[in-house]
C-alpha cells in the first residue's frame, strides 16, 4: 500500500530547519564566579537547552534553558533549576562568539559572560 502526502506537508518537511546545538562556556560574576557549560539549541530565533554550573560555593547546579535571540541581543531564563534559583540572562554579542550582559537572580544582579564554541 502506498502512502500519499499532501503538497503542503511535503513543503513543511522540506522547509523545516534543524536545531543547531552549541556549547557555551559561561561565567556568572566577577570575583567568586559561578562557571559552567551550557548546551544551547537554536531553532530560528528560539533558544533552548541544558546547563551544568558550579556555583560560587562549589556546588553543582543544573537547569534547563529557554530564550530568544534578536539580532545580537540574547534573553534567556532558567527552567527547573536544581537549587531553586530562578535567573534571567540578558546580553549582547559585541564580538564574534562572545556575549556579555547581566544575570539577574532574584534581587541580585551580576555580570554574565559567554564564550560560544
């Protein structure tokens, strides 16, 4: 038995863009910084992924990410963080592969730096 697909479905399948995953080296803070690796997928202007960080006290923190990119502006937020700290990240890519901005976690705000791999 043959399957027949409609023309719109075929066009949708051909036009769909695959996700592109990148590894980001992330630093939050400047002196006693949190550091880690984010795996970020970009589908058009939508971003999502997973993160594993070591906080400024040496504890492991994991979370999911969701966000957007518009031009050189990045906006992301933590989803289901293992330590309960919900953070929002806003930054700008001023140099190729480098994002700098702010990490806002509750009432605290600190520097946020990314090196995209």
